[in-house]
C-alpha cells in the first residue's frame, strides 16, 4: 500500500511567497541579445500559432518590445521565465536585442511563475491549460503528475481536508476551483493523441467533446469536418449517421471485441492486471486466426 505524503502547504506557501517578493522588486530593465536567451523548461505553452506570431512580430517592428521578458541566470546565458512568445516574435521581426528583467529564481520558482503567468492569459489552449494546472497541483501536493491525477479524483470523493485547502488556495487566482478542474477538464488527458493534438492546434474544446464520444476510427473525419466549420449539431448528426452505417452487418461479438481492443481509450482504462489478462487471452488465439492476421499485416 502506497503511503500518502502530506501536502506541501507550508513549502508551497513559502515558495509562492518568496517568488512573489522576488518578482515585486522594482524592475531594473536592461537589454540582452536575443541569441543569449533560451526557453525555460517550465513553459506550459506547447503551440505558438504562426499567424499570431507574425502579427506580434509586425507590432514589435513598429513599436518595439514594450513589456520586458522575465529571465533568470542560467549556464551559458539566461533562461526565459516569462515572455517566450515575445522572444520568438522578436526573432521573426529581426530584432537583435530585447528588454529583460533578471531575477535569481530557483527552478521551482521559475516553474511556478511560468505556469501562473501563462494560465492568467486568455489564449492558452485547453490541453496546455490542463497540463499546467496539473503541474501546479503536483507541486502543491508533492506528488508526480500521474499520482496527482489519481489523487485529485480521490479527493473529490473525500471530506475536505488539508490537501483540499491547499488546492483551493492554489486555484484561487486562476478563475476556477480545483473541483471544477478535476470534474470537467482533467479527463481530457485520456483522450486519443490525435484529438489532443487537434485541440492544441485550435480545435474548440466544445467540438472535441462531441467527437470523443464517437468510435476512434471516425475521429479523423470528424476533426476534418469540425475544422471546416461543422457545428456541434452537425457533428452529432454525422456521428449518428456513421453509427447506423457501422451497425449494418457488423454486430457480431468478434467485431465488437475487435473494436474494443483497437480503442486506445478502452485499453488505457484497464488496470495492469486486466491488461495482462487480455495478453494471456490473445496468446491462446487459434492458430488459423493468428496466421490469417499475420498474412493481412
């Protein structure tokens, strides 16, 4: 049985407090060469839209970089804590230097600042938002990411205690409660990778939520329709049509089992023992079927 670790309330408070004090120090701006900066590992944003970067680059050519980047000293130069998008746009604009504010932040402090700074922006896509909030919760509870996911779901079923209080304080400035996050958004990390990438690329969460209910073999088609302007109602109608088509002559037990085993979502929902049981069952596959599948491959 895994021993539960106590929440890092005091450690988190100290970390946030120290970080806030460092960031509030009156800024002393200076300039650094664009080439002397590098992205920090705490950046939660995975996708930087090309069109948005071009528009920002055009603004930087005309007005310059109005808000300095927050950076910290690192081996071989400086690491960006907040402002990576401005740094990328500055390169597109042909700028050789950018204004910066330098702070001696630890790795944990830099990660907290980067996560909160990005989460307070409106244009962060949902998947990056979920990843960032899960990372913050992991820091608060002192757990790895995967353990944090499971712990959040268990906390929803328990009476509020110290861990829930820690999470409530953490989520207070993020315009969302931790319970709403755990109930409504955390599940998206179980979605198939192609659908996650589509959301990262700009597919609205409301449309993705409709598509995920369809069999995975239809996701590519539905994503294409959604990108082409299909509404939620239109997607539901298409899913219903596809379901009727698939049901014709394809309701045998063998077909149903094949669909289940081909579903990433279904397989990822199985616990390790259940997956081993499936492997043992497949190992007893009739030789004729094994040969036929090998020829097909």
